[in-house]
């Protein structure tokens, strides 16, 4: 695919969705595509879906148009476009719109993407789905609001241009977006660095729960269901915790286990150097990127950690 208009020919009803537990690149990509279509093809009918919208993305134009929690709609979309999701399981309950749609499209940058749509446009070397989308948009048709949503996705998936997925092209894209007048300092502070008091407290608890193993090359931590519930914390309140673990001196791999229901854990992994954490996540049915991946696991937390550490140790 060279231009997003290729999949918008002869369609009237368009559905857009991302992945469950939406992050900055997910929200940035669904909203930039939504706003791009609204700006340039106002005659089309577009619905945009997400499981929820984290508070720190409220500045994105039309964010109130996001239909949350995947309600039942008996609408058949001419095209359903899924962004930033590597497999059908990750789109959660949005798969019901996917199954009934006349045509399905997936735009993504995950190396583990399993080509689940009719048309798949996946660039594993792109920093973010927002970077992939930028190249599918015509620059003169990108408004400031589309640029702000795209910029949000790029800074979140690159950790503000810090992760190894940041390329010359990523910075060129960011440069074009800055030229569109995006309030980049404000977006970086408000959506990325700013934490609520609760988020800082949860971060503190995770850091206190952390342990090191494998000659201090692996750090792991956990947060249990009870602590999350007592503090009324949402999964998005854990954003950034894994990065704080990862920057511990000498660490090769960081692991965070978040108990989402009793005995079920959402696992995040980050690698600083050579360990391919996507490969390890895939052994649990998850995936992601070489240096940032995730999966879910059920069972005894110590057994799960032991198994992950064993797999890391084999790679080291
Ligand atoms: P995070 O740890 O921030 O949740 O996710 C890191 C990366 O791994 C993201 O690119 C995300 O898309 C991917 N990822 C996280 N959890 C899963 C999962 O359960 N399945 C798959 N396929 N990818 C995941
Ligand atoms: Mn992404």
C-alpha cells in the first residue's frame, strides 16, 4: 500500500479500531486516521473504537468521538481498519466488527504480526504505527490535529526518540509534524512524562517489589490484583513502570507481571541489548518487538518467573 486512499475507494462505512489496553501509539494511530478521513473525505461515515481512552490523551481532537467498550452494533462496515495490533486476539471484542466487515485492513509495525486481515501493511522497521500511517498520508492533507495525534504515537513508542526503533526517518517524520505546528513540548510533558499521584504511588510499590536475578542481569517485579483494586488503579496507570525497571544499572532484561484477575498475569518485558523478548513472549502466545514485548500467563507467579528467567538465561 502506498496511500491510505487505496483502501478507501468505493466505501461508505468505515470502522477503525486498535488493540486492547490502548497505549499512545494505539490512540494516536486510530485518532490520526479518524481525523484524516474526517478532514479529507467528510462524506464518509467513520466510527472509531477503543477499549478505553486514558486521560492523558484528552487533548487529541475528536477524542470524545471514540466509542469505548465495543458496544454491540448491527452495522456492517465496508472496511474495518485495525491499527497497531499484531493479531486478532489483541483487538479484543472489536473482532465482532472485524468478522462482519466486507473488507479488513491491518496497518502495523510489529515483527510478530500474523497477517490476520485481507490487506496487511506491516513495516517492522517503523518506530510506530503512527510513522507507518504518516507515510500513507499525503503531507499537504495532514492538518495540525492529525499531526498532533501522529506525534503522540511516535513519541510514545520511541520513548521520546530514545529507543532503538528511532531512525533517521522517524526524526524526519517528527520534523514534518513539528512544521505542522504541533505543541510538541506540551504533548511530551502531558501525555508522556506527567504522572498522577496514584501513578507515582503504584510506581513506588512496583519498585519496592522488584528483585534481581541471573547475576543482576534480570530485574523483575509484580503488582497484584488486591493492590490495583485497593488503589482503584487502571492498567494504564502502570505505563512507564517497566521503563523505570529497565534503566536499572547493569540490567539486560526487565520483567513486570501485572495480575489482571486471580492467577492471571499480563507480562511486560524489555531488553536492553541482545535478548529477543518477542521470542520469549511468543512462547506464551504473546509477541511484540525484539526489545519490547508482552504476553499473558496463568498459574503460580514464581513458576512463571522461573520459566521466563530460564528462557532469558538460555539466550544470554
Ligand atoms: P507492553 O509491555 O507495553 O504492554 O507491550 C510491549 C509491546 O509488546 C507492544 O508493542 C505490544 O504491542 C506487545 N504486546 C504486549 N502484550 C502483548 C500480547 O499479549 N500479545 C502480543 N501479540 N503482543 C503484545
Ligand atoms: Mn505501536
